[in-house]
C-alpha cells in the first residue's frame, strides 16, 4: 500500500508530545467522556419523560412504568460513568460545584430533579403550542419543533452544569447545537414557558438570565459585548457579560442584544435590532426607518 502507517503513527506521537496547551488531561491514560454514550443517555431520558412519544408499545399504566423505569435506570448509569470520566480525565473547570462530589452523588441528585425538569418542559411545550398558530397539538410541538428539542437538552444540561459536571453538560449542549442549529450554553438560566420559534441561528451565552414566558425567533443572539481580562491579559472566566431578559419579552428574528443589559418586563424587540443598552419595561424597540428614495428615468445613476 502507498502509505506507511507505522511511520505516520510514530510521527504523530512525536508531534503530540510537543503540543503545548494551557489545560491538559490530568491522566493521559483515562478515557474521556464519550459523546455517543451521552447522546444515547439523552434519548433514554427523553423516553423516560415522554414514553408515549418514544416508541413504548404497551401504554397501560404498568407497561409505561416498566418502560420508563428501564430507560431511566440505563440513562442514569450511562451518565454516572460519563461524569466519572470527566472527573478522572479532565482538569477541574472553575465553577461553584465543580468536582466536589462523586459522580454517583451528582447523578443521584440529578435524578431527584427530573420531575422538576419535566414540569419545566411541559410549560415550554404548552408555550410553543399557544405561541404558534401553525401548531395543531402539543404532540406536534413535542415531536417536531426544534426549539423544544433544544430546550429539552438545555434543561438536562443546565441541571448537570449546576451540580458540577460542566464538561458533560457542554457536550449535551453541543449535541443539541448540531441537531437544531440552536446554541445555548448550559450555564444560561432560563425560566418556565420558554419558546424558540424556528430557532436556526439562535445563540444564548453562558451568563444569560431569561425570565418566564419569553419568546425568541430565529437568529437571535444574546451575547457578550466585551470580555474582561486580568493583569496578565488573560480572559476572566465566568464573569456576568450576557443580557438579562425579564418576563414576557418577545425578541424577533435577527435581533442582537449584547452585554450585561436588562430587557425590561413585557418589552418587544424588533427584527434585526442591534441593542447594547438596557431598556425599561414595556418598551417597543424597532430599527430606525430605512431611507427610501425613488428614482425615475435614469436619475441616481
């Protein structure tokens, strides 16, 4: 064959030995978290919460209970192993609870939070149904809407992030990002009855805080305006730098809101607006009117 595998492997080994990174794995022999396993755990968690929408064949009370229990037990075992891998192989990520407890303790507490996660998701699904005239049923919203898929992943990821598994949480966020085009950092705080319509291109940063009954459309960015640095010029991690969006706000397609600004309760932010300042409650923010000139018979050439 035309290639020399052993030589290439040796050269790659040497190159890897020369690499310089700010952060490296704590144990080069320990396995890293497995994206495919985490994706499988998410599918099983969805099945445990929504068994009728996930292929359960016996819809009796006993049949659904068995299906849910089996899916949940398998999912929690997978997640426990993946959090253990995170703790054993990766340097601690600066965070309030990072790596303070065992993987089993983190997943045990996570499992106790699942009923609350389910209640939040039900509020999101209902919000999607009520907010989209094209939706014929909540089943359609749950099965078909990418915004609901993204918020399901986020609710799970956020719980794990807060409990001290930030890398597994970030992997969950990126699985969702790849599937939906919606990028939500697992650190973002999002209240109930949240709805993303269409969704493609939505970006929600790490320190964003979103209240209740907020609705976003496609290509909305809730981002940072600038990044703080320390005396050595290195970026400061985890600083509040993203917007606070209060209750009952609607943000239309293409709007960009940057910095630690506050969007007051009940406000409406129009399409393609670029906003870097706070606005009071009940504001209606739209683009400045575009200039329109009429040319006739070659005028303006």
